[in-house]
């Protein structure tokens, strides 16, 4: 009869060869002979992790640790917990790990990762620091630490951490991009804009135009900032609606540098830009055959501040109310919806959730504002998220978002408001670009463009920023806004 060790070796060999069922049978046979064998319990945990049975894996490894609490078994446990998003279970091991394994990079790193996911960022920073003292050459630890610094608005520390990442991986595109974001968050646009050229959406936009207009939009015809006084430039959108509205401020500056601008925004933005002008000579709506189009150079919209050579606060400059609403349509909306003497407030709680859900505000969070006397509220929520309005059906809210098809209509409706209160979404950019008073409600993790100091919005004079005091807490934000409404009435 084979010994326990011989059976374990058979199981381990099958395990290594990928014969997981045979390995599991051997491990179970070994446990029948030695039910206190911690190594086998751990091997079963590893095996279950490979089979995708993560909860079972955690249970097996916990049995191993109960018998023999060793560093390797904790490493397996943490890997299983991360796969199962059981971050609190990792955090609960903090004292044991600090006492017994203070020199383990893996355990310190995973504790930092757990606290990061639990939104306990200061603890996360502490453990990334501990991990980096053990292994200062860990790119992943520096990269993750930079992110946590950014969330905590420690911009200089985030930049420093990403600069170390760049030394560790000099040619890494992701490092360049995230360093650009950190630099711009810290308002160092002189350095940040150059690195921002590594962004993925830029490459996607360029590749799309190159495919659509292979002769006109070849890469050698990308504008590099050279003199184009007598040339026609083709500028095209990238990223979301809010980004295009925000960066459209540079089109009048570009017009001073070139003969003609051909601009291709997303279709819903066409009526808005037709009304506003911005120095654009020709707006493209949809596909135009290459034979019917003529330009000398081309550039994606978000590259304009870099290509124009803007420095420091020049990046924020724009004529007040650089986007305009149709006077005729504005009057039509006034007569239909806004002909009252109350404080007219537009609200929106959700943008595109494909990239980010932290910016979504629960509709119920608006209730304290809806109860302020002398106010009249209008929902500007369109498409995704509009179904949430039914949660507020007991309140007198006009659902104007239901008929807003494009941004020309949205601008005309918005022109009739006294105030906009919304999440970080395209409506906030539109209000700011039109010079309309707007309160933007920000999650704890703030987008780079709002910077570290939220007491002033650098991009729009009419916009005020309010941030969560802790992750997920909207109540304190709305309490601040409610006080403002009560004061203004």
C-alpha cells in the first residue's frame, strides 16, 4: 500500500500535468490517511481555484491555515479571496500578517489591494509603502499606489509614483497615459498634454479616419502644430459628448491659425455647433465620400490644446458662453414648459455607464432638493437611466428629457433654466459652455479635469463643484446643495 507522501506525489504529478480530476482523487485519498495534512488542504485549494470553484478554494485553504498558519498558505488564501472579491477577509488578516510575515511582499501587496477595493485608501497607501520597502522595483505596486494617491487628491505623490513607473518601464504606453492624467490633474498641462497624445481614443479616432479617407487622412498628414495659415484642417471627434463640448473651446483659436476648418462631431451635437459657429467653416454629418472632401492636414479634437502650443492657464481660456442655443427654439420651450416664476432647476443623475458607474447618482438622493419650496424641477435625463424617474413620481417633475433628441434641443431647454444640478456628465459641460449656473455633484474619486482644488472650476466660471466626503456618500453632498437653495430663495 502506498504511503501518504507517495499518494501526494502522485496527485501533485497529475496536478502539474493538468489531470485535475485524478489529482483531486489522490488528494482525497491522502486526506483519508492523514486528515491533518495542511499541505494537501492547500493543494486542494489551489486545484479548486484552477477549476473556478473559488468559494470552495477559500474553504480548503482556510483548513490548511487552521492546521499550519504559514506564509505560503496565506498567499494562496489571498489569491483565492481576490478572485472571489472577498476583500474584507484579506483585511481581517492584517494583524496576523504584520506580526508574523512583515517581510512578505506578496502579503503586503495583497493587503494594500484589499484595502484599495474596500475604499480604505489611507490603509491601502500604508501597505503599498510597506510592500515597496521590501521590493522597490515593483511596477505594479507603484502603479496601484499612484491610483490611490489620485483618488485621495494627492496629485504630486501620484505624479512621483508614476515617474518611477516610467523609469521601470520606459516604453510602456499605459504608464505615459496615466502619467499625463496625473500631471493634468495637478494642472501641469505643459508636460501633461504631450503625454496625453498616447491616449487610446486618439489612436482609434486617427485609425478610423485613415480607413475612411485613406488618401486624405494618411498619418503623414497629421497636423504637428506647424504653420497652416493657408491650409484646410479636418478636425474630428473622439471620446464622449462632454469631452467634445469641452474641447470645442479651441476651435476659434484654431481658426486664427488656418484657412479653413472642417469639423466632424457626433451627430447629436451638429445642431448645437451649427448655432454656435466657433469659426467652423464646414460641419460634417455622417459619411462623405473621399472624392467630395478636400483637406490638407487632420487632427483629433482632443489634441488641439497641445498642437496649438497652449501653456499654463491658456488651456482654460474660452469666450464666455462659447456655445449658443437657438433663440427661436428657446422661446418655444419657454412657452411650452418654463413660463412660471419659480426657480427653475434641471436635474440629471446618470451618463454613460459603460466606462464609469461611480458617477451615477441614485434618483432618491434628489428628494431633499425636491422638497424645497419655490422650486420647479425638470428632468434632463435621456435614454439610459430615464426609467429611474418613476421613483420620484410623487413629486412635480417635468420630464423634458423624454423629447430631447439632440444637443441643440437640450441647449434651448437649458437656456430657460435658472440652475442645473447634475452628475459629472455632458449636461454639466453644456451648461458650463453656455455660461449657465450649474452645480456638478462629484463622486469621491474625481475625474482628472476637475483638478485637486475643487473650490473653483477652472474650465467654466458658471460651474460649482461638490464632492462626496467619503466614497458612496451622496447625502452630505445634497445637504450642502439644499442649504444653497434655501439661501438663494
